[in-house]
C-alpha cells in the first residue's frame, strides 16, 4: 500500500524541470504506468510532508494538480485540482521521477511514494489546452498562443531547462540531456486520440527541432525556419549544436579540437552562434578570435549574436538579413530578395513582432561561455 501520484499541468512541468536540473534525480520512462495505477484515497497530510520542495503546500489557495484515470478516483479535496484522463493514452504517456542512487522517496505515510510526471507529448497537449483557454478569454491571440506553445517542446528536446519556480525570470540550467526527441513527440501525438488540442499540438510538434541550447536559440531557430507568413526567413535545413567534423587538410591549422556551432548550414558554409552574454573580458575576446579564425580556415562564415541582436525587431531583422546574405551565395540572389521583402512586409513584420513577444526571455540567458 502506498501512493502513486501522477502530477498534471504546471505542477508536472515544475517537477520535470527540477528533475532535469538536479543530478540526484532521474526521469525514466514509465511505460503503461497509468494502466496499472493504484489510485486509492490520498493521504494529504503525508503528501504535504513528503513531496519535493515547491510542491508540498497543498492548500485550497495552492492546490496540487493531479491526473486521475477514472471519475471515481478523483479527489474531492479543495487542496487538489483533479484532472481526469479517460481516453486511451499511448503507453509512453508518463515518466517516473526517481533518485539516481535508487533510494525511495521519504514518505511519512503507509507504504511507499511514487511520483510520475507527464511525458513531453502529453505535457504539450496540456499546454495547448491551457493556452487555448487564454485565447478564449481574450488574454492571448491565436498566433501568440501558438508561438508560446512552440517553446515547450523545444525546451524538452533541447539542452536547457527553465527555472521550475520562476520560468519567466529565473535562471536557466544548460548543457542538460533532452527528455524527448522530435520524432518521439510526433509519434506520441500520432498515436494519441480523442484528447482536446491534438490538432495544434501536432502542428507544433512538426516544427520542433532537437538541440536548442537556450531560450534565445529557440527564438532564432524559429526565426530561421518558419515560413515568411509566420515571420521567419525560410532558411534551408540546418543543424543545431552538432559538432563540426574538421576537414583533414586543415587539422594542423586549427586551434580547437572540437567546435559545436549553435546553428550550422554545412552546404552553405555558414554558422550562427548565440553567445549568451556580451564577451567583454580580454580572455573572452581572444577566445572569440580563435574561434573565428578556425571557422575561416575551414571556409565557414560565422555570425556571432548576443541578446542585443535579438531583443528588438530592427536588431533581429538586421541579423536575419546577414544570415540570408551568406546563404544566398549558395541559394541564389532570388532567395535574398525574397527574404528582404519579407523583412519589410507589414504582415511578416507583425508576425515576427508577435514571435519576439512570446519567445524572447525577459532576462538574457547566462549561457556558459566558450
């Protein structure tokens, strides 16, 4: 006898982010866990004393959001926000949060405590449902909601996690393992049925790319790849945060054994790097120069960017124009002309402005330096 807790919505996302950031915790696949869940009566007192920090208040003012798989299992407590999931879910709908050393959760109640969070595909559906509610209430436009929705799977498939308690203004953690791949998201949503929000969640998943290293890189990724009507510049496909294989003939000339540009167009000899913060020290300046020399030795044009290059619409437009100019050496002059038209088109400008409003972090990411 014990408690199997399936966190939902914002509380699930909070614990997912906390687990990604904590080396003492692991997120492991919980295949079919919801099919065999024992959701007996909740011991609220034991939960309040045992849940991880940030989740244990359990009061009517701060209810804990939980998923139940039958109407009869739902908690009637005002301290619990019960969410019913009665549809047939894919087997990979949840992850279990466990201690890396194998020790169980400290639980003051009877038996043991197991904690489950929504897998990224299910979390994406929850976010879509929440954002659609904001659209219905007039708090967000449909486009703003869709752009905000895109940020969640990019984080899950990326190398960073926002602050669990203050995702808007808190510090990100970087160089983390992703908890999903874009292909896994697409497969999950293809299998899911009869869940509200599937259409827009599937549309978002199709645009997701793995490897984003920060919220600003997520912004740039969509500014590069989205079509003109959505505010992007429709670049050819690119790699994100994948190591470059140096040409054999230059190995004796380069100064780094390995470099991993944030964005790289191999066929176009073009790279984009988001620095995270201004490099003002002499040491950072010299490292910047070494990296640029290595790129140039390999015939790669690199375009460094910082927060000031993405924080306003004119600055972002200027940066995108430079990338397009470099890509045009391979794509042709017509591509650059189309990009320049899109950078001045009123409709595209509006969409890019909305993109910035939803994806630009309020506080620059302090991404680790080179």
